[in-house]
């Protein structure tokens, strides 16, 4: 049968659900169509999209598991008697995380019901600019027509299909969070350290819009943190697109240096060529070391690819209805109002060209779009100064411009960069290395010294950056920051005390309390 709607949202992730629920508040007839194609390894999940099921939520919870492991090590210095050896059981963590995710899936379905949004769990494609056709699990055809259509199908991890064995034997972040058994567990052939794992994350950098290397470093970080033997293979530079000014203060280098010091192995400038399964069930990876020009091999329990994401639009039939995409990235080209090349079809979230691949921006864009379509609003989404954090073992949070971007926009003579290496108080008694705890603030050099960007590496980076993001959004200046009293003793207060410029060449290490 055919159903008619004022709005059809294709994709039940953060952006799509936010848009649908907001539109329903205006009394419109709204439907959401969502379908999760199982990963090549057969992993599938419920309503809610990447963030809820295979992204931010399970990732942050597993990051927390690793932080607790570090805290146990620190605890002894603080007088706690911790019986050794401390062991981590993957299955207990995974079950708890997966159960929480399932509760969120259920919550999303209930919310749609409460707001009278119709939910279709089918895979659909355009048959004409206003019509979507799809099949139910029972094989019955469903035809949905809508006055306006919002595309919010998100992205999926890419597989390097040119590498022999990549698809057959590798997993991605789509699978990692739903593994029931530890990725480091193989049938014991000899006595090995508990949960021996070489987790192989391969980060291949193709183009800036095409990658999400932060995912690989976050996963490698928490896997190392829970006691698994983890290796990251990188073709070029880690965390590309984050602050990469070619000085010793590269934020990304500090993040990876810290990971290395805590046991994550890095194979840099290496390109994998094939993956083979051995009789022992281990996976043998062959790669080329581009620095040495040699071919090398090693065997691993799990091979995980983190080579970027692609928009999940393949089956939508976009070209038939004239929705224009970027031929290189596959992303949908939208204007400032999220409109595509077809007047009544819109797109939000990770599938849109030139937008940050972040849950909060997708949610905000989805809500604002619904208000413009049905609520007489004219407010556009502002994508400037969006804060974000990479949840590596030592977190990296940032908002605004990187040093490099600021130099490109304003010229190096018009930029002042304040920076500091600091030691969190909590690290002192625990005797933890704070070499990589660092912050820098990028300002205009003219009299007002408006803050253009803030970068922070350290504990709870997301919590630190969130508050400063408001100030930067409101046009905060360096003199205003200097009048802000810090909360003592905190890591965040060090930002209010930044006074050494990179230009001065002085030692930026904080001394005293």
C-alpha cells in the first residue's frame, strides 16, 4: 500500500531522528525509514545510527573501562591495596555496553511512537522525486510518498578492497563494539600473556574529507588500556585534519607519543598488501615499509581497518532523481539551508559535503531544518567554532581554528599563539608522566586579540573545552580570558594563566602550583 507524509526522513541516526521529532511537534505527518545493512562480518544493530550503536556511546564507555584500569594502577600510590594480577574480562564489559546501547535503541522507538512518527524498518530507494519504494522483511512492497524528504543515512567504514583478504578477514568499528569475545582471544597453542592481541588498525589517508583516523586511535587506546597487545599501522600522519602545524607542538604527535609510552605499538609509513589466515586461526599480515623499501610480516588475532568512512547512499538511487553528489567523496552537496540540488530534498549529518562528522552538529542541523520547513523559522545552522574531542587515553579537545588554519586566514604575522606544558595535580602522587599534557591558544595579534582557537591535551579534555567553546563562540578575547579567575587546582585553570607565546621561544613548562 501507499502512504503519504508531509516529511519522510531516510536514516534513523542522530540527525534524522532529531529532524523527524522536531517536525512532528509542528503537527506534521512524519515518517522515518531506517535499515541497517549487516557489516561484511554480519554485525547489525538497532535504531539510533552510528553514534548510539557503533560510535560515540560504546567508544566512550570502553574508553572509560581503560581509564579505570589506569586508575587502578594509580590507586596503589594513593594507599589502596589492589590484589594482583588485575584482569579485565572483555565479555563482561561488552555485555554491559551492548545492553545499554539496546536500551537506547528501545528508547528511540518509544520516542517516535510518543511523537506519532511512523517508523519503517525497511531499505528504500527513490522511484521518483517524491516517492520511496522498499521491501519489508516478509517481501511486501511499501510505497511512501512525501512532500519533503530529508536524507540522513550517515556513513559506514570503508574496506581497503584492493588488499587481498581485507574484506574476508578484517573487521571495522562496526564490528568491534559488538564482539562477544575479546578481539585478543585465540585458541591457546602455547602459554601466552592473558588476552594477547595484536590488533592491527590500518589508517590510510586519502583526502581530508575522507577519513576518520581519530576512531582508530581511540580504539587502539582503549584496547591497550584494557590489557591487549595493540599495534597501529599508519601510512602517513595520525589525526590528519586536527592541529598539524609543523613544529614540535603538533597535538597529534603528542597524542600518539603518549599512546606509545603506554604500550601501543606504531608502525609508521607502512602499507599493508595482504592478509592471510594461518592454520592456528591467527591472521598473517604482509606490509611494505615505505621508509626501508622492505616487505615485512607478522601474525595477529584481529585485523581492524580504520581507513575512513563512506556515505551510505549507494542504494538510494540519488542520480535518478537528480540529487548531486561530490564524485570523489560520494557526499551530498548541500547549501547553507541543507537543501540539495532537488528543491524539496534536503540532507543533514555525515552524508553532507564539507560538514563536520559529529553527532551534535547533525542533531542541531536536523532540528533547525525542521523549524525552517514547518515552523516559520529562518535560522541557519552555524558550523563555525564547533568543539570536539578525541577520546584517546590522553584526551585531545579543540574548538575553533588550528594554528595552520589561522595562519592561512590571517597570515603568520597577525597571529599570536600562547602555549603551555602543564602537569595535572592527580599525576604527581601517581608519578605519571605528563610530558604530553599541553595546551595552546591561537589569537589574533591586533589590539583586541580575539581568540580564534583553543587546543588542549589532558584528562577530561571534552569537559574542559565545552565551557571555553561558549566564550569563543561569543567572541572572547585574550584580555577577557586573563581577567577570568581559574578554579584551583584544576587543569582547566592553566588556560586562564597562558602567557608564554610561541614567538618568544621561551620554555612553556608551567612551574609552581
